[in-house]
C-alpha cells in the first residue's frame, strides 16, 4: 500500500537560521501519530507546510492525489459577527455552493468558450463538493455538534462561545469535510478535564489518519500509535504511544551512555599516550618517535570524531527547584463559607475546605466554575485574620497565575527580580535554572511568550522561598521536558501545594488529594487524582456530559462537606473490577517511580544501572498494558 503522505528531506529556515532540515517520514492511511519536540523546534511550522499554508521550504511532499487534508491550527479561528456555530462548521460547503451556482450561470453563457470552461470547472468542483459531503453538510454538522455536546449551541453566534468551545468547533469543521489526513496543533487548548477526555475518545474513533501536536501526555498515551520526535533538527520515529516512546528513548539513551563512557575512557587513554609520546619526541632526536607521535595524534582525532555523544533524555535542561522550607504549623489553609457572585449571578455558593501543612491538593472543576476566581481571592486577601480564607501565619505564598498578571509588563526581568534578590549576578544565577540567558535580564516582560512568562512565574515563586505554592495552570505553554522538570521539583518540595491544572499526567504525579467543585460548592475527596478521576470525574464523560464533575457530588470517597456513598455504587462495578483498578493505580505509581529512578541514574552517569532499570520498566509496562487491556474488555 502506498503511503498517504511522504515527506522527503524537508527543510525550513527563518531569518537565515534553520528551523529544521532534512526531515523525512511517511503517514499511512488511518494511523494516528503524535508529533513531539521542544518549544521552538518547528512543529507548528511543519504542520503549516503539510497543510499547504506555507510553501517557503525545501524538500518534497508526496501526497496521494485524491487525498484531502484537514487542519486545525493552534490559534483560535476567526468568526463573522453574525456567523452561528452551525454556519461556521458548514462554511466550506457554503463557499463551494456559491462557486457552483456561479459556474452554473456561466455554463449558459452565449460565449461558447467560457461555457465550456465553466463545464469543466463545474465538474471538478462538483467532485470536490460531493467528496466533502456538501449536500449533507447541515445534517452532518448537527450530528457532530450533538456528539460534541454543543447541539444547544448550534444557532448561537460563534463569537459568544468559550475558548474551549471555539476549539471544538474548529475541529468539527475540519472533520466534516471527511479528510484523509487530519493535522491537529494543540487541540486540547482551553478544554477542561472532561472536555479533554471527550476529545481523546473522539480522535481515537476517527476513521482517518491523524498527526497530532500536543503537550498532553495522557492524550498522547491514549491516542497515538506512533511518535515522531523532532530534536536538534533530526526527526526520529518511534512505535507505540507516548509511554512506549519514552521507554524506548530511555533504553537507547542508557545504551548510548555506556558507549559514551567507553569511548571517553578510550579518548583519555589516547590523550595520555599522546602526551607521553610528545615528551619522548622532545627529549629524543629520533625521527621514529616523531612519526609515532603523528600517528597517535591522527588516531586520537579519528576516535574523537567517531566517539558517541553524551545521551540526553530530554528533561535535564531546566534545573527547576523550589527553595522554601516547610512551615512547622499544622494549618496551611482553611476556607469556610466562601462564595463568589458575578453580575448578580452566583458562581460559588458558601462552602469550604481545609489544607494541612505539607499537603499537595488539586482544585478541579469544569471551566467557568470559579477555580481561578477563588485562587485570585486567596492570593489577594487570604490571611490569618480573614474568616473566609484563613491562611496559616507562617505561610509564604508563591503564586503562578493562569493569566500571568503577577508581573508589571513594563518592567524588565532584571528589574522585577532585583526586588527579591540582591544583585544582578544573583538574579542571573537563579533565572538561568529556568532556561533564561543573561541577555534576557534586559528584556521587557511584555515581550515574553506565554511559556517564558510561566517559567518566570515559577522562578519568582522559587526566589521568594515560598512554602505554600498556589499554582493556576503552571504548565500552560510549557513543552514536555520542562513540564517534567517542574513535576520533579514539586515532588521534591517539602512545602504545601494548591494546584489548578488540566494536565492529568501532571496532577496524577503531583497531587495527593483533590478538592472538586460540584453544584457550585467545594467538595473534598480523600484520594489522589487518578482515584478521583476513576470514581467521579470520568463518569461525566461516560454519561455523555462535557461539563466535568457537575451533578456527581458525593460519589466515590467524597468527604467533609460532601456526602460519602459506597464506591461500588458510584462506578457500578464489581469487586473484581475495583481490585483491578486498584492494581492499575498502584502500577501507574510504580511506573512513575521507575522513570524517576532512571533519571537519577542518568544524573549520576550510572548508565549500566539506568539500562537495567529501563529493562525492568519495559517488563513493568508490559504487565501494566495487559491489565489495561483486561480492564477495557
């Protein structure tokens, strides 16, 4: 079978500098591929080229002549002022209909040549119109909107939709034309947890090929059948999902590390031999020693050129750390009777929860449920004397804001951090751990990208030596290696954490407990995020809702101000199912521990130990995959 798409030696420059070069790969009909790489490596640029939106490149693209490509860019779509949701989904069909009507009129022209050209053009355009299901556009659009939970929004102006709904609408429009290859650039942006779970199922069920760019590792695990990694302008293909890619990369790096150590020892021996021969050649006027010296120098140069490079497992660049020491107090936060009203509409009704010192708590809920509003109030007014939001007296809050309003945009990085640290060298030494260079000290904060601003907020929390981290979407705009560095730093942090995030992988690794918003009230759940999602959060998706956990209060192990009920009743499963789910949860944690131990071995240059652990992880992942298969069946 011929590939649907074949890319040969593709290259792209920007301002004279190469973004990527000599990139080659193919996409087979129906396969789902993830496309990963660090921020700035060229993922979006490559998708734009594949979509036909950028022809300024080198190399060759071979696409099946009958294939159609759908493209959903990262940037939200633009809508007409009166354009409804269903009109936007059918926009392409409407445009083709208008062209067909114009050509039909020209076919009746008295100008025979013009009429003949119109007949030919009409036939070609009609073929495209039929292939894209033009006559059924409205029916298909309604079906897709209903599937996405947006049926009641079909006739609503598209401009009035939320950011997540606009993203889903762009996806539906691309799917409606029945593409053979769908290109998706961060399709999960602005979606809540239930929306992300829905999106995974939707993409998995599509009958055509998908090339997906995403930083959501849980989505990549569930959707991808193969992974394309773009690293240092080199594209490497891996089989399997994100976890399989990560494992293979660790195994390759461990083997490469052993080769690197062996080559390094060989180079050191040859360098010592060259130094010894040079001393002998200087002390003895024998031409034979000069000849031997030249031969050894040539051998050394050859061995250096052929030596294995030191391996990089992808998360060692950012040296993120949080320096605050844990408070000796028992209480970090006590919320009691807190409510929120906007324009006369109640967003949160009086309720509360408690966080003890040292706990790591995830605050979850659907978009618009008041999470960010509460976090802002916590930072702005929380204190020991506030009756609704009581913060422990020895708590130092480090805040990472979703909308990144922590800094004065008119200041430079240096000016902002000299309010916290004493000297410019001290500032640079600190922010360099968060991937900032010396020249960045003079950059205006307003000029920073979203990812740079989030890294700067995390650097500020660290510089403050905060012992209570309040993090609202801290991984937004961060690439996967930097997300992993932040996760590792939070695992090592001894203080208290309250985090709002839609990154399920991140929450599973960081949070020990969950507070979720249900029916406009806070409900405490005694368990980690994986247990919460299994018992409560995922039920909203399985019941066809994209609204999150609303209406599901008290199921699972909800405690405190919520109502506890039997867990079996909540999930409708047997005791055997519950035991299987518990085994999966334990093995997922063990998997994270093994990956962390492998990273530690790499840091210590113990590549033999890293390889042994990587092999153990491979066996572990195989057993875990069997459990997942059994659970799905």
